[in-house]
């Protein structure tokens, strides 16, 4: 593995990463990043286009798609990452430490999610071009709004995709790990209605919406519920504005995650029924609304994308470990459109925090892994 890794331009790879994370790219504000990445793909010989995804959400950039024909036989391979970064991310300043670790200055996230994978992808493509090495037909997509529950890929036109397998650069953990399974995520909102009354003179005439919601929430199973499912109440807000009024309104937000799409929906329905019953006991009412921004998928372990990943890992002495994840990624929407794939560990750790970091050694491993996968003819 060490001999192979010597071919990777360490300095250029690091500089590319530092340049990318220096670009402010909040969800739906990815214009500068989209321009940067389109320019890089075009320099690498890709035909590029950008869709109108931003207009769906009031954003200023769409999904960026690129295609380049290769010289090796076999179908196209799709590699994808997302352009947006979670907050706090304005004015990111990367710090390169002597041991090769790269962090932010502590006041923002670093942006390794998802720029570590993006930097490695660009370097792999550039190395192949400079070497004149043959590779497969390649499709690249940089999605917008991923951190807002996969909004960009939700409106992407998948009919243009030629590939039957995909590799998403968006997982924490050591390079050589990949997620083959992820859950459905249901976001729900519950509104409880009671009746207002003066809390001092006639509290008995009121129907306490907050109390209804509290009793229902207290009777819920939270955290791990059975196998492969979690339930959470993320926030509760009462409708009262003063201390002397029995509140007539209360709302809650929460989520259900499950590897089974059907079980996630059934659990959500049970929660809604629980609140309705508790409200009815007190003479109030309850209403639930929900959306399903992330759908469960499970890529077969004997799929060609898994075999391709494991072959490349074997050549580099990497683990080739397949794992389940309870997080979401754009692979969810690709799987919905019949494109099986893996989410690759992409040299990013402690993401969604100001302690986020990457390591140059992991970026180098990821770059070499991507190169091998792009050249795999089977």
C-alpha cells in the first residue's frame, strides 16, 4: 500500500482540501462552491450541467452533474458528494497540525463533511488524467442541500444517470469502511389543542394543552425501541404567553428512524394515536403531520458495487468493512431510483461539531482507493 500511495501528490491534495473548506457553502447558499466544482470538472474533461434544484428551495445553486467517457469496458460508475456544510461554517479557517491532522480554529466546523471526500475525488481524477491511465465511464454529482434532509437529490433528474452503481463520499470512520444499509427517517409534528382559562380564578374551566402533551410524551418509548429503531422528541413548545392563563395550545417535534420503512410508518402512526387518546381523555384534541425525507435502503452484499469496493480495499490492505449506519445520505434517493451503492468513509471525523477533523494520511488512502475503483474493469 505504501508504494502505491507514493504516487499521490500529498501537497496538492492538501491544498485542494484547504481551498475547498475556505469557501463558505451553507445549505442553499452553495453558489461559489458550485462554480468552483464545475470549473474543476471541466478542466478534467467532464461535460457538466447544473439543474434548477436551488429554485425549489430559494437557494442560489443547483446540483452539479458531470460525465466523462472512459476507455475501459463496462458500465459507468457514479461518484457523489454534497456541496453544503452545516453551521457554524461562515469564515472557516483550517489549521494544519504537525502530525497531519487538519482542524478548524475551533470557532466553526472544518467542513471535512463533505470536502474531504470531494478533495480526494478531484485528486484521484487529476492523477488518472496526468498518468494517462485508462478508467471507466464516470459520472460525478455534487448535490445541494444534503444537510437539510437530502433536499437537492430529492429533486434531481435521475433519468440522466447511466450508472447502475454508486459511491457516496459521506461517512465517518476509517477509510476502507462503507455503509450498505441506512434507515428511513420520519419527521413528525404534533399539535395539541385544549382550552384557555384564567389559571388563578378558574383553572378548572381550562383544558391544559401542555399537560396533555407532557403526559403523552412521558408514556412514549424513547431512544432505542425494539431492534433497529429509535424514537425521539426533539422539542416542545407551549402556546401560553403569560403565567396566569391555562395554555390552549402545545406543539412537539420529533423523529422516528428504522431500518424498516414500514415499521417507521407504523411507529409514527402509533405515536399519533397515543396523543389523540391522551387529548380525548382531557377533552382536547391532537393532530399529527409528518414527512419522510429519508427512505431506508439495503444494498445486497453480493452487488457489483460491493465487490468493486472490496477488491480495491484488498489491493491497498484496507479492511473493506461493511457497516450499517443510522444517518442519512444521498444514497437514499439513489436507491429509490434503482441505483444501488455504498456510502464510503471519507476521511472525516467528529462531523457536525467544531471538533471536526481530517487527517492527510486518510485523504491519501481515500484518493488511492477511488483511483483503483475507477480503473476496476469487472
